[in-house]
């Protein structure tokens, strides 16, 4: 069983904000179960709290920033990556400015502090979001792409290609979060030399230095530009490594350090989902804009799954209410719940159990739900929709008129639960209902087709 974690006790960190250039102090404190990662602005009167979640996303220009009620928290990705890497679910960070410190440009200082303090296991179980279907996001302008495919564990595959002399094709893989601390957490942020001036003109990277960022060169640097750079960084001597990056103090930790940092950023941005992921993420040329846009898509799917589960647990019609509307009775009543209904749409559920009589012959050694039963169950869900259009449904019977374009996509077996979604193709007229229906088992399409039925009053 995988439980939630927070930290054992409080500790402090201070540093300079990468973009603001301001000194900032952080106080990390344990948080209660199911709290999430909370930022508390102690420099403001009411000490407002901004939660690290994708709903609070503010901007993604060279960093990931949050905002709630005009209260901002900037450059959160490196800290969130550390929390994700160590599986920290609940945390309070008191901060006296709006931007987190850049530290050495990676997540490693957070990791070291967390490990020196230690983590505390809590009573609540971690709530994972397991992806059941492939999700793909592409940017045709620059070729960036992020996708996730179903898997029984979390892993990431990241590739970059800047078509630069100093930074060309790189690829890294993380097969387990257990690898994050030793292989990715110390990978530092980076930029290209030609980006420095535009970033400064936008009021960014005021706290940047060669101690917390790698600067790659994609062209020759003039003496004038080098003098400006020395003045900006306040360094008398700046050298250029034989691999094409500015080197005043250190060397690259890895030949593919830039790609490792891109993976670090992606892990931090994905943690804004509010839950740890289960699935294989594959990214090409990721960045904060694409990362957070992808996280929004995953968040929407996660909420849809939660809404579906809530509606299953709290249906608007149980079997007794269904029998007040439908004339069908066992053993020919094939739906168990109605989850939602409107004037044009209806969603119903069928639990497939081994107790149903037709499994005795279809088939004894490998039971499969007959296609005709699937069609009938879908039609009965549609019957709820059309019978709900009259004030006295108990005085009507429903009759099939037409079945068209039916396709069976997957086998349905005992133990499955089918969710049927039906929507009107045209308005109901003279008791005739023309619908398009689909049936899903665990988000996998198993049946679809067009149905037409008519209700007639009992004489």
C-alpha cells in the first residue's frame, strides 16, 4: 500500500529569484493529509495561500508561475519536481516574496534538505491517476509533442533537438521516480547566448548567473558581446568550453544535462495535476507552455473520470425507478442505473454478471455478452430518454423501428460494466426517437450504432 507523505519538521532555505533578482526566504512546514503543496505569502497582510494545482496556472514564460486572487507564486517547477521525485504529497511553503529562489538552477538542494529532515508517512493512501487511453498534444509550429500511453508504472522519455552546434540531439529516460534523485535532480537550467538580451529586455533572468545556469553558444561571440556579458554577470574572465558553452566555474555534470533538465521541468509541471501519474510519458522538445497545456488536458480527463465515478455511486435512477418508466421486466431488463439525462442525452449503466441465463450457452467455456443483448441494453437506455418525454410513461410501450451502422469493437465479458451514452440525432416527433449510441467499458469503446424506436400508448 502506498501512503501519502509530508516532512518530519520545519526548515529554511533562502536565495535569489532567477527572474526577479530579489532575495527570498522559504520556510518549509509539514502539512496535513490531502492538503497538497501549499504556498503561503507571509509578506502580505492576510498571508494568502496559493495551492500548486493546474487551475492556478498563471504564466509559462521561461518558468511556471501560479496565481490565485491576484496573488502570484513564480518559478515553482524545480521545487515541485523535487516533491514529485521524493513522493512528497503534502507541504506548506511560507515565502516572503512572489518568486522561489533559483539556487543552483536545479532541484538538488531541495532534495538534500528534504532528505536531511526526513519524511513522515501519513495515514491516507496516495490517490493516483492511471491513464487508460493514449493522450497526444502536438504543436505544428515548432514540432513539439507530448503524449502519454497506458502503463502500469510512471516513466518518462524526453528528446530534444535545437539544431545548434553546441546543443543538438539528446535523449534521456526515467524508468522510475527512484532514479530522479541520482540521475536528474542536479541537472541545471540553461539558455542560449542569443536569448540573454531579449530575456533581459523583458525584465527576466535578473538573478541569473553562470553559477545557476548553463549558457550555450550557437554562433561565434563578438568581443563587444563578451564584454557586455562580463559586465552583466560581474565576472572578469569568462571562457568558452570546447563543447560550446560558457564556462567560468564548473563543467557539465552530464553530456546530456540540458535534456535531463527538460525532463526535470516536465516532472515538476506534471505535478500540478494534483495527483501522481501512472503512465508512460513521451516528450519531444518539451517546454513549460506545452507541459502545462498537456497537464490541463490530463486534469480534464481525470475530472471526467471522477465525475463518472460519482455519478455511478449516486445515480439519478436506480432499478426501481427504471421499472417505473420502462415496461421491461427480468429476465429481459438489461440496464441497472441511469446516471444522467437531459432533453437530448441519456447515460445508463449495465453490470454484466455471470448469473445471466444466456451465458449458459454463449459460451459455456468462454462466456461473452451477445451483441444482440448489447444492442437491446443500449436501446433500453434510449427508451428511458423517449419515455421521459411524456407525462405518463407507464401507459406507453417502446418498439424498435431501425438499427443501423452498428459496430462491435471489443468483447464484453462477465465482470464488465458498460456505460451507454445516447444522444438524439433529431428531435423526438410523434413518439419517434432517432439516436446515436455508444457503449464503453473502462473508457474503451465496445459498441456503437444508430437506433430508431417509437413509443405507442397502450390501448
